C-alpha cells in the first residue's frame, strides 16, 4: 500500500482530507509511484483517475490570476 488512508467510512470531507494528505507525496513522486497511488485511491475513493490526478496536483498550491490575485487551491471547499 502506497497511500495513507483512514480505516473509517469516508464522507466527502474525509475523502478530501485523504487527498490533501497524499498530495505533497504525489507531487514529489515519479510516474510509477504516481500510477500506483492513483490506482489505490481510485479503488478506495471511487473517483475517476483524471479527477484524482487533478485534485492531487492542485491541492494546497498557490494560484495567481492575471490580475495578481492569489488564492490557495483547497479541495475541501
């Protein structure tokens, strides 16, 4: 098992906390480990792989708009 997943039932908030917990490791990982993480999270969270990859890439990152407005990408919101 590559990812960190709690044992209790997963509500939407808990699913997003799992995504937030695994996001830094996903961003640092190589392609083989990323694929394994996506497979495990897909089986547990029942999300599409592309959606999971988007969440893992963007969660917790600062995003700047064209008008210099900065916001933090948070999947829990």
